[in-house]
């Protein structure tokens, strides 16, 4: 299948190029990058030089006459809705890594993203592609909305418990740590090395945009606080929910195992996962504890924010949509140490 990556000059776009280069069903025929237009991929991202020695980053307008089966959009929020329709009308499948088609209600988008959605008629057509929870909806889909990294880690952790009604649907707290690559490739003061090094910072307090995505996916009220930590990539979530009934730690772990026993990319562990465990892979690690003293469930998850949190999840969903074996082209082992 002939594919293009729009936004290949960013971290998620570059990660897509890395994964697609090893995908037996994908042939990358074009890649765009407005900030590096005209440069070789090998020059802009030397790590990919051996895979793409002659591929040149172009502009989106240069794709107008390129025959494509799929286009991956790895763009800042608000950009995909400007161009998704053009590709769809050409019969090209769109895999959107941004937030533009994740929310079905345009009022949610306006409330949390501060702007009216410019393509609201397609929100109902998009499939939310957290594969482990929506696999049956994805085959044949034309517009794939890839979940955010924080909602992926949070929903895979909390979802099984809310689905079974064993925790309360209010007063859920999610604290998350993320590597700085989640903030994108564009430099800013918050990512300046002297500020970032040996530091940790909470941000998006009370109104982080991913809050509504988590709430809509798990059907619960969530207080979500992300934290930026001085590592390149990785994500660690600790989520807390009030227990209903007599759930204990053994029962909580059993729920996770039952939920993910057949899932190739979710690993249930006895010990709490670390931020580094999944780095380089499309895996999500999950574990849980129940505190009988306070009546709280603690559920933890970790993933690579650029793989399972972005590019890997996009390829995983694309595989399912295309009828390709789900694990094709995706790493199931992290990098250690």
C-alpha cells in the first residue's frame, strides 16, 4: 500500500517513518514537513538516513497528484480538519494522530480546544482507534482518530474497572508523568535545557485538553494532572478510584488479566510498571493495587508516548482497518537498559 506521512518533520511523524520502513505492506512514497521543506529526511532526521536516503520532505500541496492508499496526519491540533476531507474525497484512508476527530460532539471540541470545529459533519464518521477497546469498529474505516498518549495510558488502566462497575464513576484522579518528546519538536522556554534538567513540572492544571477524551472513553468524571519530567520519551500513569464492593488486589489483577489476556500489546504485571519498561515498543504495561484501609484502587500503566501513545498505535489501528495482522511492523519488546 502506498502511504504518505504528513508532518514527518515532527517527533511522531519521524516515528511513523521508522515503523513504516519495516512494515511489509507499506511503501512510503511521500513525506511532508513544512518546517524542513526541501530537506532530505536523512538530513533532517539522521537516525532515519539508512532507511530513507533519498526521500525529500515536501509540502502538503505536493501530494495533490500523488496516488495514495493511506495518509497519516501527524500534525498539531486543528490542522487535520483543514485537509482530511480532501484526502477522503479522493478515496484515501486518513489516519489522524491529532485531536481533531477524537471527540464526537463538536461542543466538546469547542469547550476544550477553544475553537469551533471546522469539519463537524465528519466527527460521527471517525472511528476512535483505541484498538483494545474498539477493535470491532475499525475494520474498513476510512477516517481513523488515533487517541492521545495520556488517554491511552489512562483508559487502558481504568477502563476494565469502570466497564465492570467495580469503582465509582466520580472523584477519579489521574496523575501522569511524560517525557518531553510529548511536547513536540518545536523549542520553547519550558523545554529549555537549564529549566528542564533535574526538574519536574505539572501543567495544564484542571483543564488539560485530554481530560475530556479520557472522560468520554471511560464514562467517568476525572481530575487529570500531567507532569513533564526530564526524560526524552516514556509515560507513567497512576490513577485512583473509589472501590465499590469487596474488590481486593488479587481481584483487581484478575480483572486486568481477563481484560487483556488476548491482547498482544498489553502486559499485566504483578510489580508496578516503570516509565522505561515499554520504551521503544508498542507495549502498554498495567498493574493494580487495592488499599483496604482507605478503599481506593490504585491502577498504574506505562507506555512509550511516541509509539503506543502515537505512531505505533496509528500503525496498529491501520493494520486492523486494512485487514492486516495487527502486530505487523510493530515492536513488542522495549529497549533495555
